[in-house]
């Protein structure tokens, strides 16, 4: 017969010691294990690339993904190093980030805010992504940026041009390298005034969503300041495919210039329709009728074909730039994929490098430390000349390119030509500018999550 | 006055596309009793027939031009179409320029085959199933077809211009005595309207004046009796499905210069075309045509700046608003048969 040695006092003592023993490692390690969301603990670090892989911007998303993959290759020491060789910061050495090999997961935004948030959430919660980047739409960027702010990870925006991303909807955990509507307006207006004169009557067709509104506001403000008059501004549904009923009345209004605040398929269709209606062959108010497309992308120019010839617009970057950074990136991307990169590819590649560099300089993956390293950071060698990541709104300030549809393209990629590199001073604004949400718009506090 | 004439003209070409797609839809519903949600995809495939034919015409071999360089600084590789080798540059370019009209010859047999394969391979298995099943399967098919097109052609729109001879626009206003430039209308849209009128007329004539058409109409009215007469009505209905596919395909081909085709264009038209069929009357061919033009013109008027200033957003709801009114007041549609959609 066995005899039990357990006593009430003994059991309590044993339980207390066992409990303390079990709790001990957690107590001592809790602070470091959960210092911030998805702190990398092994030999790798995971980045989340959230791009449209399906839907109307899938081609743009595919180009972004190519650039991300190239950036990861370069960060891990592969390939020819691309813009790591021309980047003014020498913190990155091709051994990953803080010695950890860079890995990545991808999500499909479908260019829908809810789908983009779901894929970003999944990458953060299931895949342990330390940073989310990407997007080809301002609606998506604003939605995912807000999610990253709540989750306590850094968001490095991809192609998003609305003022709101770093204006009224700016967040402490979000950063944008791409330019914005205000900058497009400020860069375009002097070139337009120079080419078409100060006495113009403009008719705006504006996509009926966030980006359309901010672009119309920016272009109107800049052109009106140059002496132009806005005859009318008409909102067009985002789902519109045939713009004939919006374009036909333009000439009746007495306007001599049509501004198409459209992007993507909207831009391709509205521009095609406008050219079909022969607007560019007409004379109004004794002047040749002109069309302006504030935001150009090569992929859209390709869709519109010959219709883009001679039409002014603005762009964040173009592969024909001859600075060392651009040349290194074009060579690296072109050798790997067989064609030159788009502006979407450029901004996403640069954002990945900038994030990695900030982590390296901060010596930590903690979002607030990374944010601090990015704020008011000046750099060069990444294709846009000297650039400032302004701390007040997390917007990059750099030169802006004014481009024109090329008259005699030599290939399907050679569709735009640079007509002016607008200096950064001309496109800089105060952080509390009314177009950016005014003084009420604030970044809020940085969030480390966990 | 000018604005009204202008919006009527705009509504005509939009209505032409709606009418052509709706005609095929209602033809399929009237003959086979199938609600075909893949019909928009047929319009899209037709458009991509034009893209494919254009690519066939521009099949090229590469020549290295040592005098120019590409973006990497290597000698530029220039694509020279085989048509240049066969017919000389001028004739070759002229043929390529006329790719869209010429692609009609390519599209008709392709679309007849696609329609036939679709009907025999999938849709015939759903004849005796509820409409909900038919809608689900055809909608699924539409998604599959558009994803297949996206896989091969990408997501971006592909420019497919009209021949240079039809570039620019006609100044209708000047012809009617108004000031120049007040009422302009692109040449290609005029062509599209005329083309639609011919196709619609041809379909009606085919059904009205041929023995085949007479049997089909008899089958639409009373399928059982026609079957009892020893006529294989199913075979004829299958051919009608192929014909409806060809009509949708032709509508797509000729639409490519108006808007650069993309994989999603079928879906953009599908819902509108269904509304057109419902407003016109399910199974009614004249109803589909009438409603197509009517809704096209109404949509154009609703997009006028003057209208939008009074009723913002009307342009986005006008077609559905009309559909609701019609369904409430006359469920069988403008020209639908008594009893259809009314039980």
C-alpha cells in the first residue's frame, strides 16, 4: 500500500515555487519578446508586399512586385546591387537588414480597400510581416495606412498620389515617397502657362473619388493662380467607360482646354474619347484646343496609344533620367526583366531601400525608432536628386517631372519625354496647407504595437 | 437645342452597343429560355478577336538597327511586320491600319464556334434547371473567360484604333446651320451606329424572311408543337446561340476603337444590357432594340452638366431608376409578351 507524502502546506509551497519558476522566464523576457509588433527573433525578417495582383491595376501591381523582389535581392547581397551602389547612405551592406536575411510575403489588394486591409492584416498577423508596403490607389493606401497605424507596423506607401495620404489622413506610422496632387499642380501650371499662355479657359472632368477631388483642387488652384479660368468641373463616375456624353459638351462651354483628372482605365478611355471627338483639331477662342492629364503613368500611356502624343502631364520618375541612381536601377531592372521599370516600380523599390536603411541606421526594427530615423532624413542617389523625408507629414520632397507624350516613340516603352524637371522648392508647401487638411490634420503618435 | 441634339447623338452609339448585346441576350432567352450572364463575356471576346487579328497582322521579325540604342545602350531591335516583306511598307501599313474592320471576317466564325461550344459544352446541361442555377453557372463562366483573357492579354487596356480614314469628327452643327464646333460627332461612332443598324436589320430579316427563321420563331412561340412536327428545334436553337454570340462579338469588334478593350469590358456592359432586356421585355427582339436606344439616350441626358447640377448622381442611377419604374408598372417590359415576368 502506498503512502502519500502530500500535505496541504507542502502542496501550497510546491505550487508557489513551480508557479514562480514557470512565470520567471516570461516576466524577464516579456518586455523584449513583445517590445513591438512582430519583432524578428530568428535569422530572418519578413516584409509584406501588398499590391494589386488581380483587378484593373494588376499590370501595375506586377511591376511593383518585380521591383520589390529586386530590392530584396539587392538587400540580401544578390544581383548587381542596383541603387545600393548610388544611395548616399552607406548603412546597407548587402547582408540583409541588421544582419537578418530579408524574406517577403505578398498580398493582393485587388485595388479594393477592404481586400487590401484583409491581406495586410493577414500578412501582419499570420506571416509576421514587420513592415507593409505597396498599393496602386490612394483609397487603398489610406485604408492600409490606418490599419498599420493600429497594428503598430510601418507602412511605406506605394503609388498613391492623393494629397490626403500625407495630408488629412496622414499617420505617424505611414510614409510616402511618391509625389502628390499638389506637387503635380504646382509643377504643371508654369509649364502649361508657358506653352499655352495665361489666358485659358479650362474644363475639368474629374473622377468621382478622393484622388480625383484633390487633383482637381490642386490643378485648379495652380492654374487659376497663373491666370486661367475654370469654366466648369464635372464629376464622372469611377465605373464610367464611355465618356462621350461628358466630352461632347466641352466645346459648347467655351472652354479651350480640357483637364482630365482621371487615372487608370478612366484616363485611357476619356483621353481616347476626347481625341476621337477631334478636340485637339479644333480652334476655340482663337487658340488650339489642348488636353492636359495631370498624372501620367507609362502603363496608362501605353493603353491610350497614339492619343497621348503632345499631351502634358506629370510623373514621379522616368526611366530615361540620366542620374547615376536612375541608370543603376534601369540597368538592374532591365537586365533582370527585359524592359525598363515604371514609376510604380521605382517608388516601391526606393521605399524598400529607405525602410531597410532606416532600420539599419536606427539599429532597431521598432516602428517608432524607424520612424524617427526616416523623419527629416535627407538622401540622394535614388533617382530623384536630393530628397527630404519631411518629419512633419512623412512626405518626400524632391524635384517633379513634367512630361509630354512623345511624338515619335521608338518602342512601346518610349512613350513619354521629360520637358522639365521642376525644382523641389517650387513644389514645397507648408505642412498645414489647406489642401493637406489644414492645422487640424496631425500625424498622431507613433505606435509600436505589441 | 444644340445640347439636346448632341446628347441624342451620343445616346445613339451607346444605345447601339446596348441594343446589339441585348438583342443576343433576349434571343437566347426567347429561344432556349436561358438567362445568359456570360453574354457580356462574348462581347469582350469579340473585342479581343480584333486585338488578336491585329496582332496576327503585325507579326514581325526582328532587325537590329545599329544606328539606334535601346534603354540599356544595346543596339536597338526593331520589329518589322512580315506584311512589309510581303506587300511593301505602304500596302502593309494600310492593311494593318484597317485591322479592325478586317477582323470582322475573323471574328464571325470564331464567335459562332465559341457560342456553339459554350451551348453544347455547358449551357445545354442547364436547360431544365431553375433560372438561378443558369445565372450562377453563366456568371461563373463569364468570370473564367475574363480571367483567361487577362492571363493572355494582361489587365491594361490595349489600344486598337480605327483606320486613319475615320479619324476625327463630323461637324453636324455646321451642317444644320449652327455655329461650328457646337455639335461634333466622331466618324467612327457614326460607322458604329450604321453598322449596328445593319446587323439588327439583318437579324430581323433572317428571322422574318427565311424558313429557318420562321421555324425558330415558331419554336419560340410553341416549342412542343414544333417538335411534334418532326423538326429538330434544339439544333436550330443551338445555331441561334451561335448567331447571338456572333452578334455580341461583332458589337465588341467594332467597339474597340471607341474604348481600348480590356478584360473587364464585358462586365461593364452586362448589367446594363440585362436592364435593357428587362425594360424592353424578356424575349422581345424589337423591345431590346427600342430599350437599348432609349436607355442610351436617357443615360446621355442624365450626364449633362445642367442636369447634374440639379440632380447630382442622376447619371449613375438613371438606368436602374427606369428599370424599377418599368418593373413596378409594366413587369413584362415595353414590348414583352403578356404573362412573361408577370406571374
